[in-house]
C-alpha cells in the first residue's frame, strides 16, 4: 500500500487511486510513457540543436499528479528506457549519447524538476490555477536553466549565444505549457474525491 501523506501535506491525484504496489508501478511506467509520447511532438527551432517538444509539459503534469517520489521515478524510468535504445526521446531518438550530448541537460533536468513540482503538489500548489501556473512556470524555467547551462559547456558556446540557441526561443512555449498544466490540474481535482484514511 502507498503511504498516506502526513497531516502537514496534501494528497496528490495518484493517492486517490493507488492501492497496491502494482498500481504504483503502473503509474510510474505510465508517466514514462506519457513523457515519451509527448516527446514526439517536436518542432525544430532554426539555428538551435534543441527542438520545442511536449516533454516538459508531461514532466510537470505527471510530477504533480504522482508526487515527488513517483514523479521522479517516472522520469528516471523514462531516461533509462530511452538511454537503452527505445525511441523515447524527441523525434524518436534514443541512446546514452542523447543524455551526455549537448542537449542532454534538458533531459537530466527532468529529474530535479519532477521532484520539485511533485513536492509542491504535496503542499497543494497544483489545486488552484493562481498557484499552479507559477509552480509549473518554475518547473519549465528550471529545465531551461539547467539545459542551457549544459548546452553552453558541452557545445563551447559563449553565454549570449547559449541564451539565443537554448533558452530565449523556448520561453513562450514554456509559458504556454505552464498555463495549460495550471488549468488542467485544478480541473482534474474537481473530478477526484480524495481518499480518506
């Protein structure tokens, strides 16, 4: 059985459904598969090695729904399955080279982002649009900040060029994804009856 949150925390969406370890494992795998599916929505950015994808939307949504531990596990599973050869990364890419290459920082950033967003969801920040949107915007920003820092080092770019190629083009999309997630999660909560001890 999944542990219930303490009195100082809130339930996340998954707590309303999880009864067994098998269900918990299925949700973790589901988070990985959701991220893989959203990764296939990829729009090239002229002059940048980084495409605009749906991955970061999947990361924040699944983390909020599952909480920090399951959300993190979902992203670890996603990265491992992609690294060992499944076509889970953007445009069907796979392999360890994707994780250690110039754009790998964006993928690695899914881990701290999932934990951060999941932890905030445990505090109830995903239940109201006026707290959910800023939370998910922070999640998008964290992925971009880690990703562009990694890109700068791996590609040997100066700070300005790294921002132009790996950060600024993605801000509008990050904002849009934060708004989408910030509306979806409170709406989802309206259809969920929290489980009582």
